[in-house]
């Protein structure tokens, strides 16, 4: 079986700190009609609103081909952790996915591979699917350290995750130098790193599992560059930032990837 061709595409919109509850509901109400023709067997559509809008969005997309994700979580399920949200809470509100270790969390909130690993373990323990982000800075790329950085992130963030859960993970390669900058990796650069991640995953677990997991690209994705990226053999979809805030742009990206 050609597992490359069997991998389902995943398009996840990371709204970051944008959209009120009203704006979020208006967005997904419009989105669900525009993507109704997309087959769930071929493509997984995910929206990741702010915490405040999760419950309302869950109600609008229930029974549709759109799935709910959160942008972050904490690694404990309950306790005296003021301001934090647990994986159990996210599961109960209707989330199926959680973004873990986004570069903005690392940059602005001092997340490390160790804390990302704690979150990964907590997310998997309640049956949610983590979308774990890895990626190098411009300084690291120019210093020819890309593969060392990526390997360290993958190995440390997945520490202690056994083979039984190895195929319940999504990896998103997001070169930090391409996030919110208008720059993006060339299709060849994305393929080179994502192929490396798949080989590494095969070494850590087994080659068959590595051929099943989706590896997404993220970093200034838009309707103009997604087609060239998605045709790379190891690019299985996208973690979309700014373009996911515009329903027309997001729909174009979805149809280009999944139709």
C-alpha cells in the first residue's frame, strides 16, 4: 500500500489572539457552508479559536466536517494553576486537537522542549491529538544548525511517548523565520526538513508509523503558495496563521489542498 497517498491532508487554522465570540461564530457559520463538499476521508479541517470562543464554535460546527482545536493547554488536569486550561477541560468543551509548542509560546512565554513534552503527555492521556510545532530560527538556519535543532526538538518533545501513541501525533514544521514575516520556506526547503522529520520518526518508532503521521508546514501560508507546498511528498497539509482569519482565503487554501 502506498501510505504516502493514503495520508489524510490536515488544514488547521490557528487564529492566535484574534476574534471575539461573535466574530468567531460568524466566521464558522460562513465557513461550514463553503467547505461542506470536502470529504472527511480525504481532508481534516480544524479551526483553533481563542479559549473564550471554543464552546460557542463547538456548537456551530457540531455534525459538520470541521473539527475543533485549542491553541495551547497546561500539563496538569486540575489544580491551583490560576489562568491555565487543562486538556480535560478542552476535551469536555469539544476539542479534538491541541496546538503544542508553537514558536510564539516559546518566544514570549518561555516554553521549552521539556514543558512541551509535559503538555504532549497530558494531551495524549485524555485522547486529544497534539499538533506539536518544531522549527529553527533564522540564526540557526544561517548557522547550518537546522537539522540539529529539529532533531533535538522532536526527540525531547516526544520523550516518554511510547509506540502505541506514536501514530496519534501531528507534527507541524514551522520555520520561525517564516512566521508572520511574509516569508515562507521554498517547497524544496520544506520538503527537505519534513522528509528529515519523517526519517527521524521512523528511527524513533518504526518506518510504517512514520509513513502514517501527518507532517504539516506552517509559516506565512496563503492561497498563492499552498499549491506548490502541498505537492511535496512529505507535506501533508498546513498550520495556517494569518490567512485563516479571512474566510475567503482559508476556504481557498482548503480547496487547493483537498479538492
